[in-house]
C-alpha cells in the first residue's frame, strides 16, 4: 500500500514538472516570436503608420514612446505620425505579469512630403582600355560600347537606374585619375587599400540634403569597395537617408561592402545591395528593374 502511494506521489510530481516545463517552454517560444510588424520604415512628413506587436499574449500590456517627438509621435495604440524630416526610433515596451519587460524598436526615416522627395544615383567607374574582358579596374567589370570607346559596367547600371527612377546622376571623378591599364591600376589600388587611403574627389554633389534616397554604385576591387568610395562616405552627411548599394564584380559579389556601409553610416537605412557579374551587365536590365521595384531592406 505504501509502495503504491509512493509511486502515485512520484507520478504526480513528474506530471507537475512536465506541465511546468511545458509552460516555460511555451512562454519562451512566445517571447521569441514577439516582434514588431516593421523594424525599419520610411515615412513622408504628414503620413501615419500603424505599428503592432506580432504574437502578443492576451494579457500583455504595450506602451509606446518616440525618441524624438518633434520628428514623430506615437499614440498609445502604436500609430506613428511623421512630423519632420530626419531619423527617429519608436520604442515598444511589452510587459507581462511576472516577467521582464520586452523591448522592441522600429527605426524610421522621415522624409519630406512626397512631392518634394528626390533621388540621386552616385557611382564610381574606372574602365581600362586594354582588354575587353577586364575593363573596370581590378574587378574586371566593364563593357565596351564600341571598339574604341569604353563604358564601365557600373556606369551602365547607374544610367539605367537613373532612367528608371527619374533620379539625378553623379559620377565620382578622382582628383588624380586612375591609370587606364590593368596592371598599373591594380598596383595603385593595392597601395591605397594597404595604406587605408582616402583618394581625393574632384567634383562635389550640389546640395546633397535635397535627396532622401541615394543609390551608390561601385566595382569591387580587391574584395572591397575602391578606397575612393570611403572618401565619398566620409565627405557627406547621410543621416536619415536611404542608401541603396549596387556593384559590379568579377566573381566576389558584394564582398561584404553593404555591411561596411552600414558601419560607416549607422544612422541611415541601408538596403540590400545588388551585385551584377561583369559579363552579365547588358543582359541584366530586367533583373535590375525588378530589384529597383522591390528595394529590399
């Protein structure tokens, strides 16, 4: 009789333990699923957007606040109203009984009103004139327009994007022109990268503050952006803007350049980049247009 009672107690204990562990697991899964319907967002002044928490438990209490109420306010129900251009972060604090407060954020770029928003396409391209299959410097990423005149692949894509988006176009021109032969350009690019140089840019973007979205294009040199692109990012203020990278390459893809731009410009929204292989440029129009339409973050 005593043995049966002991077994019964053990079984009861095990069932209780299983129920407790299951509850903990369930709560952990719910907590892991908690997220905002948007983590990054672009809004124009005067517009509103409804933020919400996904997988929110019934008894959870959500409070909202804005990092800058002059730029955007948020109601107790999570409705964001854009008031002034710039960068703002909306914070969501989720409180559940007996648990730590869960904090979620949405990074929002507030742009000017829709009818005043402008787009710029910036690019650097340095085609060499010696081998048709190796033309955009170190990445071997250019194309020929005729047997005598060369146009970089990066330039080709930049012009297409500009046409498709009705954007202004800006070509980065180095103060000290790059050699137009492959070996000499490689030598200079290696030296600039080894010394972490910032090659001077000859021309300037007029009033960059007027642009909310900037496409930035470059060939991949030695598994990175050319050093002159670092000069470009050092030169201008990109706070609160959208940066959309694209590159041409000889096999290395984006080569971590998008992540480097995010480090250089932490107060912007940097979109997923587009990489086009050197020999596919003129056959990639439809791919480029689809990428422009999607603009994934």
